[in-house]
C-alpha cells in the first residue's frame, strides 16, 4: 500500500488562472544578472506538447514568445518567458518506454550506477521526473529499492500500475525533506532531462542535496549546449526547456547548491548530452571530472561570446530556407510523410511553417499522440503502420535523434524505395 505522500495531490497542480500561465523573468536564473542578450527569436509558438484532439480547438490555441537569451555575466543560455509548470507537466504525452535506443541506454545507466556505488538491497534510488518508470525498472533486477517522482498524473499512473512506486508531485527542496523523512536518504538520485525544465534549478539541486546520503551521488543528464550550437539543433528549443547548459554553467549551478561535480561525460543520447555526477563536497574523488578538457572545447567554440550566438541565429534562418526548398522540391513530384511527433519536431514545423500542404501527416509509436493534431501546424498524427499502408516516397524524420533506430525499423519501406530526410544539421536524404 502506498504511503500518504505517494497519493497526496500536489498543490502546484491546482487550476491556474490564465493570467498566471505565463510570466517573463528579468534576471538570469543562476546568477541573477539583468545583463541578458536576446540573440534568437523563433516567434510566437504553441506549447510543443500541447497536441489537439480535434479541429475544434484550432482557433482557440494559445501561443507564447519563444526567445533565447545569453547571460553576459555567467554565459547561461536561457528562455525568460516561463510557462507555469502545471500547464506543461501535469498531464504529459511523452513516455520514455517507446524507444529501443533509450531502453538500451537505461540498462547501461542502471548497471553503471549500481556498480559505481556497490549498491546493497537496502539502498534507495530516487528518480526525479521518472516518467513511466522505464529507467527505474532497470534497477529492479539489481535488488535495490526504487522511488519515482513524476508530476504528470497520467504518466505517474502508468508507472504505479507497472509496480514502480511513484510520487505524483513536482520536486523541490520542500518535498525533498518529506521524502527523506518517509523513505530515508537516497544513495542515488537521478534527474535525466529535467534540470533544463526548471525555473529554479538551484532549489532543485538543493533539494537533491537534502535527500542525498553522505556517500551518495546525484546523476543528471542534460542536452549539451555545445551540441546544440555545433549541430544547429535549434529544434530542441521550446518552452519546456528553460536553460541550455554548458559545463561552465553547470559548475556554477552545482556550487550554488553546495554540491561538487566529480564526473562529467559527453554522451550521444538525444543528439548530445552531458551526464554529470555530483555529491557532497569531498565525498568523491574528482580526478575523473574531465572538466578542463570540456571547458577547453567550449572555449574553442566560443560559447561565452555573444558573436557566436549571432552567427548561430543567422545559421538558423539559413537552415529554414534550405529545408523548405528541399521539401517543396520533393513535394512537387513525390509523396511525403513524417516520422515522429516529438516536441522538437513541433518547434521545427512551426518555425519553418511546414503545414499539411507539405506534410500531410506524421506517424508516432506513442498511443498518447496517435489520433491527435500537432500544435500550431495541426498535422494529423497516425500510427506507424500508416507508412506501410501508404508507402510514401519520402519520410521526414522529425525524431532525428532516433534516426538510426527508425531507419533500421523501416527497412521494408527502404526496400520498396522510400527515402528518409534527416533535417538537421542540414537537410540530407538517405
């Protein structure tokens, strides 16, 4: 039977008045500087995961500014337009359990943490933003205790029904104290692809510190700013992603929360991410942190210079022009469909103005998206089986971070002559 803390409805999920849905920051969320430089405006955008169930919602669909800033004081790249988290995350349509790539990633992730800490049966692993529990399931064979924290009611229910105890709340420093009292301190705390979502990342990591056992570790994965800039991954910019981290800014953030980084690894998942391990100061050997080498890579790419981001914005504009030219040329003579309905895909579709005239439909493996319409461009989402039924000449891979997996799975289509378009960092056909 779940404890009361596992079933208590979070106050943050109360209905939020429309006037409180959106606000704009005036200062950097790490260093509080007001010296913020706007370098990229993607225009007004709908929320990237706000799929529509029917055309009746098209006319009332809301949109918000999607502008990107550089803090000249600490170099954090960030959005200042903040959407209330209950609007973004109380119900969610992304589940991690649909990707073979992520499944393999999770198996290795769990093994690495259990081995590093030599975890014992009484040890607790807490995952924050645990989604459907796909990662925590990989810890179960190792015999340790697990606990998920997931704000999306529908996704937390999936995890609980699968046997992964999950607290249906937003995590912060106050909840951390409650969890520590109810479950004890955690040997490992995991936060994958959640740190970038937070308007107050310092409070989040401070909460991790309060929940962490003296010899435990905090493991976070974040999309790496280096890859975003180097590979022109501007479609990863959407309202859920408030911050875009470099090693430099993660070091500043960890210090503000009184945690120490002892390992940094550049991993390929999601188009390039950082896996960062932190702990209580002095609790771990920091010799493997790899920080100097990565900081040097960031200096070479000039990630602390405004001129680099102005160049980036020019490249984004050029990419839109090139991609539209490619799609229009293909659509004039061939049939076209999309693969995937990820949040990143909706940034790409809306910024480039790719509608049903170019892309009649897209497909997705998630039953939570099939039958709905993408935000903004209102492209129908069909099941993956539609590709076999229609056999389009070309498929635009919106979920390009899983392109290898997708193309391999669709070998039957390739054998029949279908070609796949990878949109970034430049449009190419395979």
